[in-house]
């Protein structure tokens, strides 16, 4: 197959998944070309030299700020950014359409989880949606549809607050409408877990298909190094990745406590300050390793004694599989997509999202070498049997082939080879 790929992904798990998908598709004999804007990361896991890349400009202005530095995103009209993304995607689509590719594979966008390029592509298109835009749809992300508290304010202040609230909700509703319409413009939407499938159905009313990800077991491998008394966490140092809960759990443990090492590609400095202060108050040695390359990441996973993964409502959880591939035991919370990949007492310990339960699970692994060894070896075996990149690529290849072989696209899609039949912009 000749496959056109578009993405606007930062460094992180989603880019790693796309990188591995494309690498395996090329190894299977498919021709792949990639389109992206300059905002997409290129240094982190660059694509195979056999993959031709096209960089298309995307002009997006930074949002205005109060003098205090607080962003005005919630009050600013989304129309300029929508127009900029539309212009970029139309240009990419024109180039892709001229190439007469067999199928189009679209990745997630940093600006809109469901990008609009599907509206402008002539050939069959699949969106691999890692997760909906959580900032728009989940209460834990400063839920935009919840009115701000106004108790104790004067009548004039309440009136101003009400007006600003109406503007903010209207702006967010425009973004939400755009995301929903974009998501429904694809012939096929693929997701990384059944949890994500349900989230997409709730959010966009789209019947997505589960196409599980995988791990490169040649890259992530046991190195037979000596394990240190280190609890490792991997992910953005931000609220939803829940480093605070990991530090709270370790602070409950008697001395000598293990060190907490957090490996991250991005840092929310406000949240990082909260976590560091909590670690200092609790007597926890907390270290942040920023932008570790793959070699360093694999080495750190081989030297730690346990990976603790407490990310809230995680759509899938690639990191626990990477740890298991390195024979590192996993402690995970019983939430989101983690329930589909971490099996209690098999490749890790699954607990409720409380500091006390996390602390108890960490203590078990630290004090029981036989348990730690068994969880690590079983974890590696499970990854090799179910979760390799080759298996993930075969799953993706099957879905893309089904689009190519179908005259009308899948039954849940809207594909038409005639661009006049594409869904119009709102």
C-alpha cells in the first residue's frame, strides 16, 4: 500500500506509537510519506530514512496574556486558530490528493485532538485518535462547562463574572463543535483501548475500533544490571500524570525510603514546584530527568526496582508495557486503559488510587525479591506474546487494508471518493 500520514504530535507516547507503526509498515513493504507542521516534533524519534517527510507551514499566533502572565485562551475566539489549521490542512490535503495514495493515516493534533484534514482528503482515511480533547470534556481539567463560583461577590462583580462566563462557554462550545465535526469526517476512527473507545463514543458519538499499540522488545529489553532502590515514574510532569500521588505514597514509607526518579519530556513548572515542595516536606528524594533519550530511558528502567504508574484516566499506558519489556515490576492504579494491560499478580500489582495502597504495593515489591523477579519475567513474557510492535503493526495494517479493499468504506464511515460529498465546514 501507498500510505499518506499526517500528524502534529509533540514528544511523548503518541509520537513513539506513530514512529513504531510507520517503521513496521515500511519493514512490511509499504510506501509511507509523512506530512506535518513545524510544531510537530522531529528530533524525538525521527522517522526511518526511507520515509519521505513534507513540512507544511502552520501560522498560529500566541494567545494574549494578562500582565500577570495568565492566558486569555478561554475568552479568545477560536476562529483564527481554526482558520490557520484549516489552511494548513487544505494545503497538506492538496499535496496528498495529488499523490493518489491508497489510504490516509491521520494522527492526533496538539491543537485539536481530531484534526480537520479528513474533510479535505479524497481517498479513504483513518484517524488514530489517542484520546479526545480532555481539556474540553473532563472535569479534572478545569471543566469549561462549570460556572465559576460567585458567592460573596457584589452584584456588579457577579454581573461581570456572568458575562465573562457566557463568553468563555461560547468560545469553548465552538471548539467542541469543531472537534466533533472533525471526528465524524473520517471513514474509520481507531483507538488504543476499549476505555478510549468508550470515551470517543461519549464525546464524539463515533463508533471507534480498538487497535492496540505495542512495544519494541528489541529496544526495551532486560540488561541484567543491578537494581537500585529507586521508584521510577515516566510521563509529563503535570497534574494528570499524578507524580504528586507517587511522592505522597513514598513519604508514607518508613526510612530508608526509596528515591523517586521522574522521567519526562515536558514539565508544568507550577505543578513541578508543588511536587518538589511536597517531596521536601515528606523527606523524599525526588529527582527529575528531563528529555532522556531512548538509551538512557532503557538503562533507567533496568536500574529501578519498580515503575509506579498513577496517571489518571490514562487512555492506554505504553510506559507500563515498556517497563515490563525490561522486566521491571509495575504498580498501577485500577483506572482507564491500565486495566487492559496490567494484570494483577502477573506483570504487576493493581491498586486503588490512594497513597496508602500505592505505598503498600511498592513495599511488597521492595521487600520480596522473588515476587519482583516473577512479576518482571512474566511481564516480559506477556509483552512478547501480546504487545510487540510487530503485532501492533499487523493490527493497523489489517484495518488500513480493509479500507483499501472496501468500495464504499466501512459501514461506520462516511467515505466518498467525490470531494463534493465531503462534510462541509460549519
